[in-house]
């Protein structure tokens, strides 16, 4: 099988697939149109997010048997067209679930205990204790939306902090020793912290909007390590300004490029998020650890080998 690698990933992908007699070609620079013109020559693609694999692209891939995404989200691929054409879709959410879970906990600890703010103040000669009094995770009810790989790993960590973890998911009967499945209404009633762990789909676009936030019974902390467009930024900003959202931990932003490599929009809402001391922002790195880079790649290799060797 001849495979096109469109993004740089851990070298184990190349090493292990070559050892299994796959034919590999790397192309990390060609444009969308340039790749479209040659995609018919390949049996498989391994990508992250560099270019969109839309209907036009997929229909030119006459010989494509699979697309492997080194990561979890598949929104950069027209999955309905791929399925219609019989192209197998492979991803690797198992590879970075631990990284994402630790990032959620880390951001919450920084935000709720004002760690970054207090550190910067001391470094600037400011010594404030009462103003930097923290808020404990212990005893908080954490509401997760989505209970796949990321949600389960996050629940495991937060349960160890003495949190009562509840979740809502479209699939039934997922409760385990770390979290209890509830209706979305119960989650809105009980959650002190709301954390998103869902893919970006038509149904989850702006899943968290003004009415959803208003329906939350308590003032709450918000965490998003899923996708930026899962939440309506303008509604989040308003909720922070009025105190309904006590603070936000954002690893993803609505204004990211589809490649996740940078921001493509600047506006007043983004400016507020970047300047507010009630917001922690990181550059889409929750699943981006040294260990997850290797694990993501290994999961992809294992799945390709299992299906095509």
C-alpha cells in the first residue's frame, strides 16, 4: 500500500510502517490543489490538520482505502463523503486522553488558586495574600459533557481530588467508578464546574450558548479542551462580565484557523479573553505532551497494521 503523509508526526510512524513494507511519501508543503492533483495515486493518507479533506478532495482519491488522523477530532474530514466512498476513517483519541485530562486539572488549579496572577505579582514586588485567596476543587461537582476517552480520563483525575463527577452523553449506560451519568437538566442544576469533551459536529456547534449558560443553576467555572466552536464566545464573555461564569479555562478558541496553528480573527471578545484575569488561555496544547506525541503515533500505526497487514 502507498501512503501519503501530509503532516510531520513522530518518526515511529515512518519507521514502523516501512518495516511492514508500506510505501510512504512525505509531503508537508504542497498546497491543497497540488495534493488534490496527485491524491489518486495513494491508498492511504496520514494527517493531522494541515489541509481540509473535503468532498472535492475525497472524490479525487479514487484509490483511497483509509484516512488516519493523528489525533481525535475528525471535523477537517468530510466524514459522510468518506463513508459513502468506502474510505475507512482512523483516529487516535486513546493517545492523548491522559494529556488532556492533566491539562484540565492543571488549568483549573491555576485559575481557582490564582497561581499565575500571584506569581507574577510577587515577581513584580507585590505581596497580596487575602486578594489571592483560592477556591478548592475538593467537594465541587464537576459536570462533563461527553464521556469518551477524554471525558473518562478527566473524571478519573478529578475524582481523586474529592470532586463529585457527573456527566451527560448521547450514549446510555456509561457510568463507572469515577463518574455518574445524568440528564442534561440535572447537570445544569448541580455543576460547579462545566467541562466539554465532545467532537465538533452540527449538533455540538455552539452547544454552549447564552440560553445554556442561563440555564445553569449555579455560578460556575468553565473548561474547554474540545473545540473552540463548541461554545459561543460572545455569550461566554457576557457571562464572565456578569459573574455567571466565575472563570474560564480555554485551550481552544472559536477564532482558531482550521489547522489549529494560529488565530485568524481579532475582535473585542477575543481581546477581553486575552486580557481578563478570570481566563486562562493556552494555544490548543491540551493533548500536546512529549508522551502524547509518541502515543498518538503508536495508536495510528497499530490500527493501520491491524487492518492492512
